[in-house]
């Protein structure tokens, strides 16, 4: 019997796409943004994480400021274009084995490095001439990431941001000369305004993406940009995505083991795994989704970038996402030399410390009947993620193996009252005992119609979020 095949249309994707258990059980992945922008002088002004586009100026004030800075620091864009920044990207201290070991130690179950950003530079052994093997660090970056992930038992994802590259480079076009190697970097063979309906571009995009899939066999494919639509793009977007899943089904006897991640909110989210970048969920989502946030404040490393989300809020936001069927994906912006900046280390180790104590109620868990209770309201949308501090009144739930797990999203200073778990409410089982994760202390508690009250423990193992295991009667 031949394995099932998904037809190259959204209806078939909706009917057949299945999220593999490894993603839902694993809960935490690390996204790595690293490339040419990482090696630009780190004292640069705010570039909106789009250095290449903005260095050529344009109508926006940010682009004008950056272009003036680039001219002063490197020379006019007409003379010192983006292509001349490539040799600065050396990755001289990049050790993917050590980096993967570090993120695994801090709880990650998969990694997802950027393969190609909007700048059209491939971080792998590519047929496209602008790539990291032939230029820059002269290393197969994706290949080395995958080797490290495999060695340490992590799933391996890739992220491509290629699709809108012809338009992204619009401001650089006036400086390009036909017949030069730079002509291909700036995608000059494609229409800057109408590329989305240009067959040659859509076919080129498909071939570049398929090359990644064929060469690196990723467990997860994230398309962080638009893609060819069914009409003007001849459906090459959904064809690539269905081909990716079909390839996996063929190799695994009809069982899906890979994840397709997209940001397109116009397509039914049963057809893929939704990347809810820098946003949040207001309620439990029917389908697993990705809470993707950036730890650097800029996606690509810039020394003076500021993450407006504090470390405690990040940890609590992550637990909030997990309680709503979310998977956490933390972006690390490596320096040009390939190391993690100190500020970002603090975020990773804080969440790692939480997971070392509370992982039992996270890994392999599922949402409960409701996500929780409290005063902080998380908006249900992409962008606009929560920056508000949580209090001990903010509670989140997960469930696993018949136990209910309760997470208090701020370190409590007095007895904890969980209104949802009163004798009158959604918990229609008896509570056998309450235990503090990471502690052997006997926990005192009392349940009434007003809620479950947990006496403040003498010692709390978690610096930010503390979890309780609630054993229930059968």
C-alpha cells in the first residue's frame, strides 16, 4: 500500500497536515539570526533589523539616518555597497557544537537557524553564488548547525526569508551594473514591484527552497516571508509546502514527522503551524502554534538594541504561551564572530533555570480545560506582545499523566489563591495533594468554594515562576 499523497492545494493541506508529537512535546526551540548584518559595526544606529535595505536610504527617517551613518563609517552606498560588507562576516569564533550544547542545557529541543534572509545571501552550500561557503566565513553554516543538532539529539529546522528580496532591494537598484556578480545578489533579474506575479521569480524561489530541503532534510521548514499565491504565483507556494510534506510521508511510511511553519494569517491554520511572531494568544488555540520572540531587540545583533521585554516577563510569557497550546521559539542574535551576547545569555539561562525545576509540567504537557486566571491580558494577535509585569494572581495551567500543573507567574510573597480550582467550578475532581516542583517541603493547602489556597512555602526554588503538581482523584 503506497503512502498517502497531499495534493498541491490548501484544501488537501488542511485535510492532511498533522503536527508531529516531537514539536508539541518539546515546547522550546531556539531561532538563530546570523549573517552579514551581524558583522556590521555594532555601534550603528537602529536599522530595524533591515540594515541592507535601509543603508541605501529612502523615504523613512530611519533609512536616512542609517544611510548617513553608513556613508560616514564605510563610504557612500554607491561606492561601498552591501556586497562589500560580506568579507566582514567571518564567524571566527563560531562553534555550533558548543552553541547547540548550551541551548540544549537550557531546555531547547530544536534549533532553527536562518538559511537565507531578505538580503539574498545563502548561509549554506548553495547553487546561488552569494553563499557562506564561497564567501564570508567560508563554511557550510546550515550543514554545521545540522551536524551539531544531530549529535546532541535536537531536531533541526531551517528558516528562509527569501521571497520578497527583489522588492526589498529596490533602493539599491540604482547603483547596480549589469554583468557584475552583485547583479545577482540584488536580484536585478526580477521585477522589484511585480515579482509576485513573475513566473521566473516564483520558479527561482521554489528551486532555492527545494535545494535547502533536498540537501539538509530539515525537520522543520519556516517560510518567514510571503510565498507564491495560487493565482499570480501559479500556486508554487502550496506546491513547495505539499512537496515538502509528501517527501516526508514517503520516507516515513505515511507518517508526518516534519513541521511546516508559516506567518500567513489568511490561510486556514489547520494547513500548517502558525508562526505568531512577537504576538500572543488570548485563549487556548485548537492547533499548536509558535510564540516566536526576539531576545536581542533587533533580530540581528546590534550592541545598543534594547529588548523591551524584561527577563521575568519573557519567562512568564513563555509559560502563558505553553498553557494555550503554544510552542516557544526564542531568537538569539549572534555577534558577527558567532558568539552569543551577554544580555541574551541572561534570557536563555533564566528560562533554562525554570525548565530544570519545572520541566515535568512543561515537556509533554497539554493545555487544560482553561489556560488560567489573573489580571494581565495577553492580546490575541501577531505583534504587540505583552511587556506588562505579571503578579502572583496570574496563574497558568497545564496537564500531563492525570496531574494538573499550576504555574504562578511571579514569585509569591503571600498565600496563593487560585479561584478557578474552588469546589464550585471547572475542576470536578477531588484534590489528593499539592506538591511544589523542585522541593520536598510539605505544602499546606485548603480548598473551598472560593478557590484553592496554597500556604506560602517556606522556600521557593524558582526565582521567577514556580510550579505546583496537583494530584487528582481518578
